[in-house]
C-alpha cells in the first residue's frame, strides 16, 4: 500500500523548495542536510547519495554508460541535461541550474527515485507521507469523494498513485522521461524527451548481444560501488539479473522471501535450485544486508511488452473521454466499478498524459503506459520501503539505453517472451536449467535440459553441479 502508512523513517527521502523560511529546519527528519541550488534548497536524508559539479547535481545513484561506471562527477562535460540524462541509468534525479533561478529536472525512465511536484510552487517531495510530516496541514487533502475513488482504485488495481495522483490536493507525480522546467513562478513547462519519435527494428541476435553486455556493465559498476544483493524469485525479471551477474557472483548475496508460505512456495524451491546449481551465497527469509545495494527486477516487463495496444484500442489521434477510459481499462481501474462521472478526474489526467504520446510510435505506447503509469506510480515508490532494509535500492534494468535496445526488437519477438530465454542462454546458460514459475519441467523442457546436462563436461562446473542438486533433481523427475 502507499507509503502514507509508513511514516517516520525518511533517511533516503528529500524535499526541494525555493527561498528561505519555507521550511523550518527543526521540523525536518533527523540527520538531514541542505544543498543550495541557486535560490532553491534541496533537503535530503544523509543516506541518499548526492553530488554536484558546476551547474549540475545528481540525487540518487546513476550508472554512466559513457564511462561504464557509477556516476562520480555530475558535470555533464559541456552537454545539456537533456542529452546527458539519456546516457544514464539507475535511480536518480538530474538537476540543471539555469539563469534567472530556473532549474530543469530530469528523472530516469521509470521515475524510480519517485517524487511529487506541486506545479504552482515548483516544489518537489519524495512522498506524500513526507509532505504531511514536514508541512502538517499546510496542504489540504482532496475532497472526500475523490479520496474515496483513489482508495478504491488502489484496492482494486494495486496502483499506489492512480494517474500519478495522491490524496493531497495540488500534488502530482513528477512525469518520467520529461524535462520539467521550474522557476520562481512554479512549473514553467514539461516536455517529453524520450523515446525518439522514430524507431527501427533490428535482428534479435545483434540487439540481445548488446543488451547482455550493457546489463552486465550496469551490475558490474554497481558492484564496484558497493557489494550487491539480488533477490531471486521464480520469475523472469530477477532471473535476467541473476544471469548477468555471473562475473560478480563471488561478492554478491542472493536472497528469496516468501511471506505467504515460507519454505513451501515455488519462489523458494526455484530459488533454492538455482543456488545449488550455480553455487550462490543464498539466503532464505532472512533480513536484507544493510550494507549492500539491493537490485530489484523492476522494469523487466518491457522485455515482454506487458501492455499492448491493438486496433481501435490505440489512443493515438483519438480525442474525448474515450482515451482516458481506454487507458483506465488497461490499468485495471474499471474493475473497481466506479461510475464514470466519479472517476472523471482520473480519466482526464490519463487523457492529458496520452497527449504526450502523439509523436511517439504507436508500438511503444503500451511500454510507456507501463513505465509511467504502472512502474512510476507503484514499484518506484515501493523502493523507498526497500530502502529501509538496505544501503540503497535500485532497478538495474531501468535505463534509457537498455529500453531503447528492447524497443528495437521485433514486436512479435518481445511478445513471445523469448527475450528472457535468450538472455539466460547468452549470459549464463545454467540459469536456463531451472524452470520458471513452477517446480517441474514439461516434456519439451525436460528434453532441452537433459541435452544441456549431457554436455556438462564441456559446459562447466555449473551444469555438473546440477546432477548433484537435490532440489533440481526433484524438479527433473517430477
């Protein structure tokens, strides 16, 4: 549920306001510090990474694809923030200070360092809970009828902040993949900067080779910054991170948590089998390591096109309330059974978001719906909860460059769910031995796995260990 219920721990959150006297330092959470960005004050918890160089500042943790390392110098080397941000990945906000007390703000593509914007004032705050903690009743709630609608949408769809809206009036989610320009007058403009207006399909072999190299690079740079913890579930997204962590496995901690049925759920058994086959430092239902960066698989849904628009569903070029209703249906909002007139403020917000897609290829609309109306509104905010148990939580797949590679794949290839399978084979073949989302192998899967195992002496120690893994052997013979 939204973090409004998790008040009191803001070690890795932040507040961005203009002018003196707007915030009483005594009322800030313990251990916070203040950075001056022109006439603006950036207050943040001491455990939230921050760096500044010249006119640029970065809050959070960013991988720099130009140098292949975690960003250590916020200076953009003469380029604009708009150009620079597209070469970064991770969980961050990039600030570019301009003349006349204006600042351009850029987020990662999934908005994973989640924050809310007050358009009239140009202020930012990481969560509604923080806004209430610092400002009390200064900012009123939405009308009771709207709060009731939002609560029902949260309950029925699992989206924490539907359409980027919160119960606090006047605050909305900072839009990912946009340049948001703010000044003394508040928000001046918000312009989409990604993805490019033109795309082209490339052969899967070429794209996937680059994708594996780049994802390994991200994980390697994060591991050089700080040891990692990678949760390993029964799904594809965490398996992609596992496969691409092969070169850093000796220093990486792998874990699994199964709160619904500890030690008996498929998540645990699948994770155990992987640990036995791959010789992992594996932990079941244990507390996170507070000295490690936690790597979540959020964003992996783009590899299989979680949302797809077909035929008359496509919102491009359509006008009127139908667009908002169409998007609400995709997001599961209509399942709540709320009368259209009561949910109009939500569908109108979705319709306004759809306007930003007018120059974007239709084939990518579903992907952007997922990143900006599902991941940014829910999983990204959940990373603040994950932060409480680790040094810092990130989503390594969340990078403009990695998504651009996936966008270049043929649509049918992504929809067939083959991306993950190819990543497993290219990055760490033995990760493909253990079944996904179940504890048994189908007949066809068994034939493929046995063929790999028979070549074990050639393929290395990982596949040799598979013969000796009790958990995997149960799956093989089930």
